[in-house]
C-alpha cells in the first residue's frame, strides 16, 4: 500500500467564469453570458503560475463555451503540461437534460477541446457534480462517447448533488446502468460518525478552516489513496463584479473569503504533491490512461 509520503494527489480546476456559476443561473440567462466582462484569462494565469511555482500539474475541466471564446488559453494550459478534460459546453445540470441533450452538449465540448489540443479528451466532470442517483444514465452516454473516466460523483448529501453511499476512493471499471464500464474518481470526503463530509476544495477550502481540507487529505492518505482537490478560477478573484439579486445563503456560498482563497490554495499545494487526474487515476488503478492519438478516436 502506498504511504502518505509517496502519494500524488489529483489537482483539478473547473474552468468557468464568475457569471456561469450555477447559483446565478436564475439571474444570468445563458444567452446573456456574452454581455458580461470576462475575467477568466487573468485568473487562470494566476493559477497556472502558482502551479508552476510548486511543480504541480492539474486537470482543467474546461467549459466548452469558454474554450470557444478563449482558444489560446486552452492551448496554453495544454502546452504548460496540464490535462484538458470536458466540463460540458453550457454548464447545465445533467438531471435537467434528456440523454440526447446531454450527448449533444458533451460532444460539442469534447470535439472542440480535441481540436484545440490535438489529443483525445478522456475525462469528464459534470457541472455542479450533477451525476446523481437520478442521472446515472449519463455514465452510459460518456462510455458510449469514448470517455475513459468520470469525476462527477460526490459521495455526500447536498441540496444539489451527491450519492452518499458511493465509494469514497477511485473505482476501476465502475459498471454503468447499461452494462458498460467507466473509471470513477469521486470527490474527497472524510467520515465522522459514519457520515461522509465533503473536503475536496472549492467552497469547502474557501469557507471552512484549513484543518477541514487537511483532514480530507489525511483520511485519503491513511487509506493509501489519493485525494482530489478542485478550485474554480473565480474563487481567487476578490475583485469580481457582484451579481445582484442573490439570496443570503447563495450570496455567502459565492462570495465568502474570495480574498483569502489564493493563499489557502497555495498553502495546501505546497504541503502535498499534485498531478493531473488521468495520471493519478492511472497510477492508482494500475492502468495506462495515456490518450490514444486523436486520429484513432471512435465516433
């Protein structure tokens, strides 16, 4: 079993801009996104420079809408040694879509990203971790489209996402409802009194004490497993414009401690070793997840 000293954890970025957060979906219709001043490029460069400074590599789960408007940013992410993976095209909750709508959205994003980076895109993460018990059919679509792994399942209870009884560590060849298989890398948790508590970055890193995130890392390492950390570029941007009309709880979720998140992220990154999801997952499962040449992809 690996020891904590030689475990490489998975670092991931959900690449979307501040106005595309699901909490704003009722206030910012998707057909108005182009009217908002983008802040994605500068925030992503801050993350890229941070990762470079600490020798960390990551997986960037890229929103197709952003890739289409900032193709050079996606190419730079790939050029700087990070994995590019799929985060949907329009950031819609999967359980609000039909299988055909989900397939079309995923294909649009995947094909765009593959054209930009020149290699197969093998990883997927759902907007707001919206592969739940009601949308497990999405795993069949991902397998059909040739994805190798998914990182969309959060084994917790939450008002928007979660499968509480799902495995807490990476799963090889997880069976889909239709009989296919897909590797799954769930989001990191730790247990208290038999309950899974989320500790995977994002708002949990931004809003809760640092000991909370460290406990998730310790729990994974104690089990000989890698942890998963995620962040959004907007979460390190205290100067982002505020979207009016938010209810207090959602306002708290989106804006609390934006000024302190970069420092927290840097501390956590400096304390551990980090790699892209496909490499960490491949090492953990004993599989070679190197993408096949683009010309060899199916479909």
